C-alpha cells in the first residue's frame, strides 16, 4: 500500500510539499485546507473582475531551485525583445529570468521600519575590470525556460518601485542618502540624525534587550524616531521596547547608518556601473528601477496551477476541512481528524504529517497530555492580523511629475495620524489585476488584532473609513471612489513577543514527534517569505526521500543561509 503524507494547509509550503512528493517519491500527498481558497496568504482575491494580492508577493528568490521551480510552472511572458524580457534585476544586480544571488532580500519595512540601502558583500573586495567597473554586478546563472502551457500561464516581468510617504512627501525606499531625502527631511533634521548617530556610537545600549535598543544602536535615536518607531508599532501593535531584539537580528543584521553612507559615497564617486545584459535598463541605477517576476493574474494563479497539477498526478486536496484533532501513538502521529462547515468529521491516517497551521492551534489539536510548560508557551504565542481594503477610484490626487498614475507597487505610509500602514497599487503589479484599465485599483493594508474595533467594523463603514484616511493624507479624494471590497486575514504575522522568548521549549517538544514536520510561516511561527516557506517543504521531502530529515537544518532556513541583510 502506498505511503501517505497528510499535509495541513494549501498555501505555498503545503502545495510545494505535495508537488515535490509526487515528483520525487512514491508518497501520496493528501492536502487538507480549512478555507475554500487555494494559496494561503499568497492567494488572489477576485472581486467584480478585479483581483487583489494579499500583502503583495514579488516572485524572486536567492534560491536557484525556487526560481527554477516557479519558471517551470509559469515561464516568463514572451516579448518582442526576448533578451530584455528574460532579464530581471533586483537591488542593483541582474540575472537571466531570475533575481540576484548576492543581495539583501526584500526590504523588511513590512515589520520593522525602513530598510536602509546597503549591500550584502564587502565592497572593498569586489573585483573590477580595467575600466574600474565592478565585475560582481552580474550574476551569470540562467534558468531554463520552457514553453507556457497556455498564453495566460505566464510570469510578467514588472518594474519595481516602492516609496515611503511621510510628512506628506515621498521618500525613496529603501531609504537612501540622496538629495531628495535631504530636501524632504530638511537640514535641521538631517543634522539631528547625524549628531544622534554619532552619540549612539559612543554610547551603545548594552545589553540589547529590545528592538528599540537594537535600532538605536545601529541608526541613532533621531533616525529611529523618524522612520522606525511609529511604523513598527503600527505594524505590530506593541511598543518597540517590548519586542525582542532577536527580531531585528533576524531581519536586518549587518546594517547601520555607516553602511548606507559608505554605499552612497562609493556609488557617487565610482560612477554608473556597466551592467552587462541589462538591455532594458542600460545606464540606469537599478536600485531605483528594477524588475521582478509576477504571475499574470496574481500570486494565487500560480498556486491554483500547482493544485491542479497535484490532483492530476494523483494527490488529493480537500477544501473546507479544518483539522481539529491529531492522534498520536507515543512519539508518532497516526491520524488527524478534520471537520467541515456542516460539522461532518473525517479521519485521515498517514505515514508522514506536515503542518502549516499555527503552532498554537496544532498543540490544541493534539489528543494527548501536553507538558504544562509547552502548553504555556504555545498559548502565549501571539499573531498580528491583517485587513486589506480594496478601493476602486477614478484617479489619485498624487501623480507622476508628468502626470498619470504613479508607478509604485507599494507605498509605505509613515504618517502617524492615520492607521493605514501600507498601500498597494494593483494596476502596477499587473495590468490584468484591474478590469477597467482607466480606473485605479488600490489596496489599503491595516495591521491589527481580531479583538480590535477595526477588525469588527462593518465592511461598508470600513470602506468609508479607509477612503477618508487616504483623503486626509492627500492620496485621493473620496469623491473619486467608485467601489470597495474588504478582506480580513487572521494570523498573518507570527509575532516575536508574548512567550516567544521561550519558543525553544515548544520547538524541542514538537520536533520529538518523529513523523511530524512543521513547515511554512505559521507552521514554524517564523516570519518567512514565500520562498523560505517553500524551501522548508522541499527540505522535508528531500529528507523523506533520502530516509532522514534533519530537523535542525530545517529550522535554519532563513536563519543561517544567505537570506539576510548581512555582510559576509
């Protein structure tokens, strides 16, 4: 009888595991998804012909395996200039149908304030050609392209532009030391930033107990108060002095204001690098104008395609089944029990069990006596919830210099007088995300708890509230709003406070179950990006295929590998 893997959750981690099992083993994957939607937080929301991306998902990774995996499923769209179409760049480097292997990952403003423009390699050691141009500006790896299964199953190559909106002005993102930054902040504030940074170098906070300590030590108190504190607390709903310094260490280690200034000086006096192969962007500073892969109809399109392939190859995907019970025999899981909306229960036995469900829910579902300390840690884990309000409008009040829709994909709202945290312009992710290209389709992102009044606010009231906030800060006029749609996403961000400082107690105990593997963002209570979540699943399937899964190595993904803003 064929071995079976029970996979809890049909997000990127769960579906990656399912397809990998079918490709590399004789194990039949059975996926149980509590909702009626494929893709987890990487799904695409449909509303009256318009599409929404929950949180925004740029398809790039430092992992060649992940990039190839995506491209095999949805190759880049053909273009008249095929060479240009096959080149994408990110943070100043280029690859053929890929992203750089030696760069900081997606900036971390989603959780900890603005990323400061920096490089992940020691620029003192970069080799140069005879003209003094850095040879490391090009990554030569190229993925193999295949013909798309249909004209719609393709990745678009999209321009990337993100900015910060603060003091009713736009700042470059990542934060860079430019004339625009100096002009927007003003000489007095810039002087305060410099003085406070120098002071922080002479008076380091030791030991670093909180995220506030971590950021002040690296950027100075003035820059911390200007760009980090309010946004971070808006995202997490917790004062920075109560968030573990480990969060900053994981997401932005290696960065400081010194790094940014050094990088600025080098870029200023070295001249513009000649980036080989970057045909569409010759002579352009690619840290400001870059490109990334994006499914034609949003991220959910790829994961729906993966789900189709899983079922076609003999796997099973059961929708609307929430796992409420986990049966164990000693240190082995033997079966799970799931219930649908009608209250009907089903039991699924298996040989391997992969969980992407929140760890708190996992522990609650275990039909056994859980050690008191483990239960205390799991119950104390906290999560930040997320609301996206889609707004359809005739136009925005802010435009490009020459008129027309601004080109940003994301805008980070640093204004303290609104609750809005981030703004997406779906037109710029893909023109196919909006049914009427003459209209503007945007997503307003709010971070909250399920217990907050904002979460409980009726949809119609929330739409009006969101539009009013945009008018308040000068982004659009409510008179131009045509329609709206509200999406609530619970447990979007696993938090690094609560009982997280005792997380190892929980991890050690769950790892003791020999055939239970925790993967993905919520499954591991780890702020993984989409590609990191995929890699955790790939590592589990590889281990099962080889006869042994190294759980320690599994937890090291996005910790010890080259995924951080860290100088090597």
